[in-house]
C-alpha cells in the first residue's frame, strides 16, 4: 500500500508543509512505508490528484492535510474507488469534520494513529453532483463558512475568531434573507415560508465552546432530532421548552416556486 499525503499549504494560519513532510519521513523510517507528499495550489487540485491516483487500481491510503475543503476534495476524488481509503491530518481553520469524532478528534493530529487504522465505509450525501461527508450547508451557514476564508488571513483573528467575525459580517452588513427554490424528490415545495430548527450531533458538539453546555446536559432534554415547521410559534415553543436552545428566531428560509 502506498501512503499519499495531499497537502494544502494555504490551510490555516500557518503553512505546516514541513511538519507533514516530517510525518511522512517518520513512517518511512520506522515502518518502511512507501510515502509520497503532494502539494495542491488551487481549488479543485486535491480532488484531481486523488482521482488520478485512484484510477490506477493501486492500493492507496490518502491523508488530506488541510481543512474541511481539502477533506471534501479528497473524498470526492476517491469516491467509488474500492482501492482507495482516506484519513485526514487537520491543519485548517475550522476542521469541523473531525468534530464528529468527539474526544477522539485529537488523535488525528498524530500520524502514528492513522497509518494502520481500521478502514470503515462512510455513506456520502449527493448534493447537486458533489459528495458531502457528513453535512451539506446552504444559506447563511454556507455564506458564513465562505466568509471565514475571506477573513482567515488576518493575523488578528484566531480560528474561532475568524468564525465569529464572519457571523457578525454576514448578519450586520450582508443580510441573511435570501429567496430560494426548493425541490424535494423532484417536486417543488409550494410554501411561502419555512422555519427550521435542526439539532443533531454535529451541532451538539458546538454547545460547549459557544453555550458552555455539555453534550450530556443537552441530551437530558430529549433525543437529538430535527424539527421542521412553517409555524413560527411552534419553533418558538420548542426553543422555550428546551432551555439550552432558548434563542431568538433570527432568520427565515423563503421557499419559492
């Protein structure tokens, strides 16, 4: 098996290319592994590299070294190739994908935990021809994520600081209302307004840093679930009953035919 490190040198606040090269050298020296490091310099480059290599039918293990964008590109590149597997070494701003692993997320920073790890299949989400690993964002969530990268180069902002600044910029200066055309299973949804509250493990993992509530405390209030309704009073009642979610309803999704 060949071990391929696809490195995004522009991810995060600091170029960590040197550290990744050292990891690859360590695997060669201590475990006799065949390792290769590749740098991507433009959007889409990691996906093209991964797909081109996966098409060789050679047994490959990819290490996506960057943020969530790099992880997404490598996943799209190897999707459908049974000879290829991937893991990731976080060097990006948010690294939200790894939050799905809870306390084990920290283990991904050490390549010794990755080179011989057990492989497991992961279902992907098809979103307009792109493959998503755990979540597909749209609307204000996606715009905030895009703004994080716009602000990420500022030396005055940390990773979390870039996120909070992006939220402020979008809510205060760019507006959160957008018109949408939404289809479900090929049918257009004919609703004037749709309010939604989505709670699942990905969002729950953000409770501690932002609301100072643990996952265990949140789960005591009920099972993780998704609530979707066009009635605003139902949403507000849900937020009131679940005190850890008690927040003003600030936005809306307008669904248009």
